C-alpha cells in the first residue's frame, strides 16, 4: 500500500478539521467536506434546497475540482442551468478505499490552502 500521509500532512489535516469544526459547530466528515466544496464551486446556491440527485451532483463537481488539481479532469463548460461539467483527461490511479480517502484528504488540504 502506498503511504500518502506524513506527520506534517496529518497535522495540516487536523488543522483543517479544527477550522471547519469551529466554523460549522461540529466536525464534518469527508463526504460533508466534499459537499461543501461543491457548494462553493457552483456559486448559485444561496438559500436553495437541493434534491438528493443535486447533492450527488455537487459532490461530483467537488471531486472533479479536487482531481483537476492533479490534471485528471479539466473544466469543459457550464450547462444551461449553470452546472459545471468536466472532462476526464487521464486515467485515474488504482487505489484501494483507504488510499482513495488519503488522496482525497491531500487534495482537500491543497484546495483549502489555495482558496
């Protein structure tokens, strides 16, 4: 198994969790953090209720944004409703579930550092 986490990174992740917990009053799980990134990225969500499908779409947008940091996806266009669409431009690495989670955490820390 590839080890993606380091002691330094572990500290960065804990600091991000602490910041989010302070901001939202509770510690969000990984899925919730991805959802928050999706909301941040679509930009048209003020006082809007989302369907289950739209929530999944927000998480997909966030995942594409995160993976675009490493050139796996590139923005394609916004559809008629303003939803962003992305194109896969290179094959994703094969990770087990633990490695996928670690990789996503790395990408999330980078996302918040840059935004």
